[in-house]
């Protein structure tokens, strides 16, 4: 009886695995999901396909939006050489894509100059915010190294240094098949895209919302750069990712973080003369953003700092 039962279980398991393989072959859309998954997740789903819940479920995810911010400038530089442009973006963006997969992210919305990714779906990942931060940190290093190599070995076509923009947000999302494509939908998705677009305004490469920053604060150098006015939702605070744990432990980062705390305190106390003096001092520190401090000074100093809309 036991042998029959075990054989039945094996038959069902094999049937599920074969059924999944057939479905993947027949559905180009689902096949794209598997290509966008990290290798470990693919192996898990192949071994246990029932873990892929296509019908829909709610998860807390971390969403990342990434783009080469100066893509139009680069496209203009290569306007007479489209083949070179394609190879450039394929190499540069492909390396960013690989950084996300290496940190357990699922990639979606892959385009010529950027893509999006998310963590904690379709399989669980208790450190989704930390993993997203790790991917973003690695991506920043990839672009930095690529720009350095371009400078050392200039090509026949002058390539402007690539400017990366990353936004990250954490929140509840519906996960499953949307029109036959596995994806996620929640407030964190447009929020990550808003933060990515705001990188140019604040003068940083990677920005995160408060929920993402809180979960990753012990592992990465996260500098609070904006916070909501008193009485508003505290999760509107914005953080800039400056580096890994080594950067977080550095005296320079600690000094910058201390200055920011004092700047915010001065604004909240409506001591605007003190705020201006602190901003002038902070601007001389390594890692500071001139754009950020110009933004502070241009704002209405009659009230506390407000998060950008």
C-alpha cells in the first residue's frame, strides 16, 4: 500500500513538473518570467512548481526602478552609429541586470536604457529590502567602473559618462498573472519610479523610501535627505544610498549624517540662520550634494522641510 502511495506521489510530482515545462514552452510570456528570475528561484520552482501562485496573492515587496538617466544624450552621441549604441546599452544595462539577479531580484519591464525589479515575489525573501540595497550598491559600482574604463580606453565615438538613477520603495503589492504576464501591482511601484525620477533633483544616484531604509539601515550607508512636514505621513521621508557597510562606518558618513540631523532640527525649530550655517558646513563634506543644499535654500524657510511631490 505504501509503495502504491509513493508511486502515486511521484506520478503527481512528475506530472506537475512536466505540465509546468509544457506551459512555459507554450507561453512566451511566462517563459520571460523564468528568464528574469535568479537561478536559485528557477531551480526552486522547477523542483516545486506549485510554489508559483499565478492566481494572485498579496506580498510585501521591495520594488526597484532603474534607468540610465542621460540616455537621450548618449543616443544623440551615437545617432550615426545605431549598432554601436545597441551594443553599448546591451553591455551596460546587461551588467546592471546581472547585478539584480545576483542579489535575488526578479527583473521586469526590461528596456533599452533601464528596467525594473522586485524582491519577495514570486518566492519569499525575508531580506528583500536588504537584497535590493545590495543590488543597487553593486549597480552603482558597475557604472563607476564602466565609466572609468571608458576614460582609460576612449573609443572612436566619444561616450558621455553614464549617469545611473535608481529608486526603491517597499510596500504591499498584488502579485500574479496580469494579462498573462506575471507582475506586481501596488503603491510601492509608482513610488519607486517617482524616487528614480527625483534623483536628478536631489543630486544622488539612488534614493529609497523610509520603509526600505529602515529595513536596510544596519547594512548600508543611508542618508536622510528629506522628510515630510510635521503632522504628515512619516513614510514620505527620503533617503540617499551612499554605499555599503564600510561607507556607513566611515567618519565622513557619520559626520554627514550628524549634520543632516542638525539641519532638520534647525528647520523644525524655525532657526533658519542656524540651518543656513549648517548647510554651508555640510556642503564641504565628502559625499555631500550641492543640488540638495541648493534645494534646501530655495525652499520656503518659513516652515519645515517638505518631501518633494
